[in-house]
């Protein structure tokens, strides 16, 4: 109560040095402040408020007849450590669950108790969320790709005890288990009271079919991933044992890839006049209804035309809602391309690095997209999707 004393130039809040601690507040000769430095101490305000409930509560701990004061104890523990919290996720946390001490501990009397008041509308944080993309999450786990995450065990209070992450690192499927405390710290969450259940949690995806022509492809892992997800298909039906990774992607094939990757719903109408003979007319219409394609001019789609890298950037940009171009002009060879902005968005999202490693100053917008490379683009785009 009262103004803060001053120690040379330390000012407020006081700093961790002896000169600062030696200065007391003039009116109480104390260091108590009405903020988080003193757990929002406001005793004087409570003492003088109407009704005086705080002074009455203190007075009740003293027996005027015997002259005895009372304190809180627990059997076998003596005076308790009375921890304070102002807001819980519906229940307070048991000491051993929160601090991780092996039970039984000296604080085993600090058990979880219901706190329904913390979930009332008066609490501005009774409900909260924090959003991360799968790519951001994967980076915190050391994964190249995240495929699933879930809370696998909760504490008595309902807070997260363990969280399981499924993903790939160096083309190997891995499951990593983290504590709720680790997740709270790593992702900057408000508390350990959170829920998450996302992605594939059924174990390692089925890595079939076994294509005979992808063993020497740098995109082998991407092709296997896409096949296991049902995104792609073979190039030699009915044998279906080859993928043709170096063959150019046609526009009708792109429609199939987009439909399968995004699980696009059926279209309400027929958008184009030149795809009646295509076995993939349904997928073409779905892609059009989703706003991913605008055709190749008029009412035509040109299903058998090949897709170049510029067009692919536009397809993926629309499909995955890419908006950030990173400032633009990220490659030196696409100034002539009508898809330059789409290409820059693809680079900013980390879906492409370029076409001339290690410099990667070029994008090659007019080059055809090959089937193997397309699976890599789709894998990165899917991983980037939140």
C-alpha cells in the first residue's frame, strides 16, 4: 500500500540486486505490489471494502477464548503448502501429475478437485485454440512430414499427459511420444488442457502397390506415399505394375490427382464440352467446381494436353489456398510467365525450390511436369496444409 520507493535508477519493477531489495514502500515497509509480482496483492483494498469478508476470514482462524490460532494441515504432513491458482480447465491439477514427482510424494495431499467456475463465461479463456500447420508441427518433432497426432493419455483432471505424433523422417515412419508439458511449452499453449486428434493414426500407411520402375527414381518415396494415400495410379492397366515416373502429366491426370488428394465432392454440372470421351470427366468437373481449373479457353478443358510447371503452380495455388508470394520475383526465369505470382507462392510455401540445384535461381515454368515430380509437389503441398 503506497508508492514505490526508489533505489538510484532501478525504478519499477524492482530489479534483482541488493540495492533494489533494500528499498521498502514507505507506508508499509514492504515489497508488496498490486500486480503479478505479488500475486496481485490487494489486501488493503479488501480490508476496507464493504462487508469486510477478508478480515472476517482471518479473524475466524483465531480462537479468542484460548488464544489459539489455526493453520491448515494434512495428516502426516504438518502445515500444508497451499498453492494458489485462479483458473483451471475444469479441475485443478494433482501435484504429482503437474510436477511429475513419483508418487507417493510429500505433497500427495494436493489432489485434483473440480473447478467448474473456471469454465464459466466470466473467464475469457474458458475456451481457446491455437492453430499450427502440419509443416510447422513436423519441424518441432524433427519430421519431414507429419501424418497424425493425438492425445493418448490424460491426467485425472482431464489435462493432456502424453501426446503421440506420427510422421516420416528420412523416409522412415516414426512414432514419437511427448508429455503434455512438452507440448504446452513447445507450442506456446495456455495450458495442458487441450485436445487434438488429427490425421492418420492407424499406424504406418500401406506402401503398396510395388511398382517395378521407380527404384531408380529420386521420387520413389513420394510415389509410394501417393499410392498409399490413393492419390495416384499406375500407367499400364490392367497389369498395374509400372508408374512411368518420367512421363509428362496430362491435364486429365492432374484432375484425378487433385480430386483424390483433396477428396473433392461430385460436381453439380458439366463444365466443359471437350471431355465427353475422357474416363476422368467426373474428376475434371469436380476440379472445375472447386475453382482449381478454369479450362484451356472457352468451354474447353483440353484433357490430353500436358501440364507445364507454370500451370501446375496455378493448380496447386488455388487447390491449397496459397496467398503469400514472399515479396515476389523469387526466380529469374519466370518474368514472362502469366503464372509468376503463383510460382512465387509455391516457393514461399516450400512446395518447390527451383529447377537448377544447388543454385535454384530458376523455376523452368515452361517445362512439362513429370509424374514422379508431381507426387513430390503434392506431398509437400499436403504437408503444408493446415
